[in-house]
C-alpha cells in the first residue's frame, strides 16, 4: 500500500503497479485483516518520510522526479531527449483515485514505448514548412525581434536556454487531421503533451475510448487495432523531443453541470505534469485539442521576458492569453472581426501540484456541492469570494492573507482572467489558432453538440446550420459565400498562418471534405429540393376490414383540408359496397389484400413457448402477396408495391395507420410552411413514455440483446418523408424483418413489434437521413399516451362528454390540448395538428365531436393560415 503522495494538497492516493483489469476485480482475493493493518502502519511511516522529502524538493533542480514527492518507478523516470534509449520494459498502470469524482489511470508516455516500424509516422512537409520548423538554434538577434513583435522584452542576451513548455488538454472525438495540424505547429517544442481521455462525455453519455491503451497491449508484439494505431500515431505527431501521454479518466460523478466534467477531467493534466517533472520556471499551457498557440508565439513564451513568468509571482492573475484566429470547419473560412482567446499559459510556480501550497493555500470550489468542512478537497471551478471572477475576499479572510492567491488547476488556467490583454503581434496577426468543428462527418458534429459543452437535445431534429451561428458560417463558406463575416485563407491579412495548411494539398483536401459534408447534410434535409406539392404527394395505409365510419374519419377529413393528392389504401376482399362506393367517390386508390391460403412465415411463438398455428389464429395471418410475413410486417412491402404502381407519387409520402387517425389540415402544406420536408421523418410520442416500455424493450432485448433505453418513442404508424426517403425506410424495415423471422427468439406473440423494430433501427443509426420530430411539433401528432391518461382520469371522475353543452369544447382547457372554439387538437405552437393519430385513446370523450364533424363535412379543416 503506497502513501497518499499528494496529501500535502489533496487526499489523492497513488496506487502503483495496479492494472486497470485488476482494479475491476479488486473485490476478489482480498488479503486477510491483519495484513491490511500491517500495510497501513507501513504506509504511515512511509508517508512521514515522503512528506519531508516533498518539502525539500520544492526548489530542486530540473529533473523528472524532483517534484513528485515519492520514489518514481522506472517508467516515469525515462529521459526526455530524442537520443535517449527507449524503455522497453513492461509498464504498469498507475491509478490516482479521487473519491469526489473518479479515477485517473496513468500509463507510459511516448518515450517509454517502442513504435513498430510499420506504424512509424513520416510527415510530408514542403520546403516552406520545413524552413519554419527548423528553428531550434537560439539566435539572439532573431529572438529579440520575435519578442519585440509581441511587446515582450529580451533582457538576458547571454541566455542560451529556453523555458520548458508543458501542454495539457482533453481528448475526445477530435479528428486525426486536427491533431496533425496543431502538432505540426508545435513540432519538437513541448517537453510534455498531456492528453486526458474519458469514458464519458460532458453529459455523462458513455463513450468508446479511441486512444488510451493498457501498456501490455502496446509494443512490437501487440495485436493491431484502430485504437492502437491511433495512439501510435499520436505519440509521434509532436516530434521525438516531446513526451506525449494519453491517460484515462474514469468518471464516477452523479450530478453537476455538463462543464463540470470538463473541469475535473483537466485535473489529470496537473497530475501528469507533476509526474513528468514540471518545475517552478516551466510553463503550463492549457487548451482544447483544436487550439494552439502559433509556433512563433510558443518560441516567444520560451525565451522572452514576460512579466507573468518572472519569479516570485503572487499567482493572482499570472497567465498569458492569446488573440486566436478562428477557422470554422475549413481553412477557407476564417472569422472576420472576431477572435478567440485560448489557449492560456501560466508559470509553473503558480500551478497546483507544482507550486508551494503553503504560500498559496487551496481555495474552495464548486464540487462537492454544498460541503464546507475544512478537510474537504474541492474540485471544479472556483466559487464566488474564493477566486471566481478575481474576487478573493473570502479566501483572504479565511487564510488571513492579502497578497498571495491560490495555485492554478488546469481549468483555472483556462477559465480565470489575466492581468494582461490578449497577446497579438504588433501588425495585428494572431498569437494562436482555433480549428473549430473540423469533424469528419455531420454525425460527428451532431454528437459533439448533443453530448459536450452545453449539450443540446435538438440535434436530431435540426440541420447542422441551425446548431450554432458558427456552423452556419461554415456552411456559407462551403458555398463560397463569405460575405463580411469570413475570409478565405489567401486573404486572411495575417503574417502567420497554420503551418500544416501551408501545404496547399492539405488545405484543399479539408475544404473539399467539408463541402461534401455540407452537400450530404443538405440532401438529408432537402435544403435544395423543391417544395412538396400536395397533388404529387400520397397518403398510404392498410385499412382492411373496417366499416364506413373509419374511412369517413380518415379520408373525409383529409379531403376536407383541400388535399387533392393520392390516397392509397389496402382493403379486404370482402369490403362492403358502401365502402367501395365511398372510396371511389373520394378518388381513393384501393388495393385488395387477399389472405394467404397458407402462411410460410415460420410461426409466432406464444407465451407458453408453443408455436401458434397461423392458419387458425384470428389475430395472426399473412397476405397472399407476402405469405412469409405476418400482416403487421407485410404492410411495408405492400406499401413499396403500391408506390411502385404510382409513378406520379413524386413528392411527400405518409405511411399511416387508418383506424385511429384523422386530419385537420393538409399535412404536406404544413410541412412546407414549417420547413419540415425531410427524406425521412419519425414522430415522437408523448415524453410521458420512453423506450424502457415493454413494447420496445422486451422484443428488442429478446431478439437483438440490445436495450434502446430511456429514449423518446417513435410511432411506426406515423411516418413521413420524400418518395426516395420512404422507399429507403421500407427497405431497411424489410431487411430487419428478414432477420427476425428466421429466429425463434425473435418471433414473439406480440402486436406492435414493428414499432419495436422501428425504434431499434433508428437508435442504431440504420435509417438513412432520419430526422426525429418532437412531440406536437410536426405534421403528424401522436396523442396516444396523453389521451389515454386524460380518458383514465375522466373515467375515474365520471365526467360527462362535452362541457357546458358546447360540443366543440369536448376537453377542458386545463389540458391545453384543444381549441375550445373548434375542438381541434393543437400542436405546441397553437396551430391545428395536421394529422391526429391514436385518437381512440380518448375513449368516448371526442365521439360527439367526431360525429358532428362528419355530419358537417369537417367545417374547420381549411383554416385561413393554410389556405393557398
């Protein structure tokens, strides 16, 4: 048992020689009680010795072990220069457990791993890039001019040593392209580059680790994998003189805001800097992975006389900030008249775990929330009065200080203000670059905005240009529409530009890739498509075996909106004469769905485990055209056939249940007006239900061993899109049916498993160009769960149908669901829902209203705001 190596500041416990896999099973094979007691006594003795050693090391000379305060195993004592022999031994993971929020696992850095020959990184630089990167020799005159460019001094002309720079950042879904760009800028400059990768996103969504590897999985004999190739490449990007590490953060947090995860994860940077030997006169730099200082400014930070880097800082605001040029999604889109202000740099003596915590006592922070015990170790952002916004009044009162300030966590380096203004060149050129949203696909952009920073749950229902004005600007730049908000690369008006993109091939490649992302996104959202015309659109449904009243509700309400497009229904071969007459009068295309003489579907397994005889079942049967599908599935290939027989059905398409639905407005006109013309639109049911409900959970778990989880339910009886999008949707559903029908564990005695499959396919990203429409925000409104609750309460309370004798006011105002003057069900914006589905869940509450509407010819179905 090792001592609490950071006990001087925080009650962290460094557990050496503990592999991650062994940690997961640490409850097994516990030692006996007397061994634990003996080990603890030994730890106390060791701790006393190590605390003394720690104090004596505070002002030690440069070394990789001088600041740690504990004996360092060989992996952490490896040398830093390119010529040193690589450590090729077996490395063990070192864990720092922080009870308040999680654990860090520290593995080897790049100088401790042998990179296989086939994985060696060979950068391809042109002559201009090579010249800029060849700047290692200190030339006093060159350095004096460099410092002057930023209004820094250069007082010691005999100085032949540069400050060591330590970078700390977080690693998530950043592309290798971005990593190459920022690392090229800093090639062979940093002493240490510390990446911390987490197993969760900012909103605690689980994420698959892309880089971090346990040491035993690395080296010449390791099995190749994308993850291993990623870390091999990352180890080399910053040059052979730089120690690059990727350490793992495993969160155990419950609660707290999204950015708090960012703040506490950055604590790993402080720990890695200490492990790698940061000293008082080194410089800590903190940024996001897509941010970097310019190479010229990095060299200035190493050698210029900078007030914030002089010895004996009070650490109040001892940091340097850069005026950063922002590139939005492509190097050909530089924001005009707007700069960013990260990364940030602080001198080592003011960095937590490096500086003197006796002179700079720890401050209070936002986590754990509400705790004020004097022994509490705090994490996250500084709180009011303890440093937030430079207000230290309570901190000074508590510690009886007035001239010194707390040390910086990595997140403080990024978040706290500076006593200096943003540094820029005298000619206005930037001191840093921000390569914003340089992702490889629209899906990656969606993931970022859904799970990181200020996570937004609207990403699946909006195109990327509606996420943020920055992304919208990038889309404009993809079309060459820079306007007055953006500049292209050659017209940036800057004396420095990112070295990586000085290669024209790299620049053009990224811009072309971004244009393709935009093109695909615009196709997905029909941005360039013509508006749907109702007369070229179609509503399809399977309506077999119903009486005339069902058709009047469905067809009559739709025609009353002024809709003149196609209505295509499947009906039974014994449909009544009045039904056929009515359908013909309403210009409805109807296809007879004949039952199969014998189902070739393998049979549905009943609750007792016995296969149901489909030929004798009243509920389960198959159509003649598709005898190997039960009828609830067979409607999808039938829809495909009916669309194939309708070449004039070229615009919008709706696949709808019929028995329990009616219309209040033309859904295609509504879609055009609300800009909801997407290739495939799936409609969410009430937020009162989610996919932990048995209808999704049971069959999907049984068949696919997959849990969709607490996600919005989408109704398979309300689907809308373009002709092409709907045909793609049908093909995907049929593909999945073909999987389910051949497996006993997938053939369940359950109605509605088409909806189970519908949701499974959406949440596993199987549908092409699918857009989720929030409940009550689109052309199709599924009232089911809300209606059922209203009916249940009305039944319990014994309320009569109608209120005050007014048939239009069939539902009380407290529900906020209808227009009391017309009785029409409303969307969230107060407009009538174009289609209402699952209306039978209201029971008899709206029966009088439906009867009146049919008798009067649906008089409210052409409201002024939808008239052409």
